[in-house]
């Protein structure tokens, strides 16, 4: 069965939900559509509690408890759900200073995260600190373009993972930002940063060969830059076989996914939901029959 990713037209807004006309080419044999729901966060930065009600920008927003409620609600409504994070889980509140990332790992485990990638601030406790915290996280970290050989992190991350949900295969890999000049050298040691475009093409091709219906890149490169620095938009343009890039690093609030053309002229979706757990991203893919993708940004507001 052929599954070429494409979007011919711009998104249309319907009832606050973003609808794409078509994401996957339909099979010659009509079959019942299979749905996969992708929930995602990025740059939560140790924000465990909601912002106070008197906060000037985000009054009462965010908070792990409310996010957990929303995720559980969606899981009750949908059969096939993946919950992913695009990095910078650590650093930003006294919770990280006190517990070194252990609390974040325990809470993400309780929420049932399926996978995450590392952001630059996830090195803030050093490599030993990351490994110590990670033992309390019952979900994998996917890092494809960091070579951790000869470092304490070696063996504690994966290059890619294939999830199977409802008869669908969803391949996920992770791409991180260059650490040199961004993170003190003593914190990442002999870790080597590999070319994100080359690695992304390699990992996406491997996942396609494994029969993945959907290929997702968890990226901590950043949405876009005025310089030549590699961003999510550049990555989308210079790769193929990727359907969705879930981004982080630049704390970009996107009201709807950005569409970019890849090397084959096919459309790649890019999404990022700001920072601090203020929003929860949701993208639903329906594959095979009347195929489409729809997207929603859910504002996480603490219950009063």
C-alpha cells in the first residue's frame, strides 16, 4: 500500500480546529481509517505548578496537574495516543535546583510520556546528573545526532524507536541543537554533535524501510533564525520521509502547524507550543480512508 505524504492546499480553519485536506494518499482498496493522536510539549523547564493568578502574561495557566487531566481525558476519547516531548525538561524553577530533575522524571512517568529528546538545558546537571534523574523516568530519550560514546550518557538514549498503535507503525527519532557555545564544555564532555540534516535523512530513511506509516522528528533545533543556523524549517526543506517535526528550543507559540516542502516537494508539518507547559499540542492523523490531519492547541489552565 502506497503512503506518500502530501498536502496540496493550505490548512482550512473549521470550528477552531485546523484541517488539512489530505496528508496521506489513499490505498487503492478502501479501508476504514486508522487514527493516531499525537500529544506534545516542549521547553517545560521544570514548571510543575501553574502560573499564579496575578501573573501578568499567563495567569493561572500551565501546571502538571492540569496537563495530566487533559491527557487522561484525551486518552479516554481516543484509542491510539502518543505523548512526546521535544526537550528542555530541566531548569527554570527551584524544583530543578532542589531535586536535580528527579521530580520532573517522576511526574512525566506518572503522566505516561512515551518518549522525549534532550534539550540543551537537560545537560545543566551534567551528564552524571542527567543519568541519575533519568533512572526515575520510565520512558526513553531519543537522541539521534549526539554521539555519547565515552561519556556517562552512553547507553542511556536511543537513536530511534518504532511504536505500534492500532495497527500503525510510528517511527520517532530525535535531533538536538549544537552544544558548543551554548552549554559549558564540562557539562557535555566528549559528547559529539553530528550533522542534523545528514542524520535526520538517515534515520527517516531507516524508519521508512521498517514500514513506518508516520515518521516524527523530535527536534530541539529551534523554529527559525535570521542567520544560517539550522532550524526546523531548514531541516524540513533539506530532508525527506519526515511527516511531522515537533520542535522546541525557541519557545515559539504557533497557532497552527507551519507547512514546509521537503526535498521531494512533499509537505512537512512543523509544530511548537511555546514553553512552560502553557499549551498542550495535539495533532490527529487519520490514515487510509478519507485521510486528513487536524491540529489543536489546548491551553492548559489550572482548575479553580
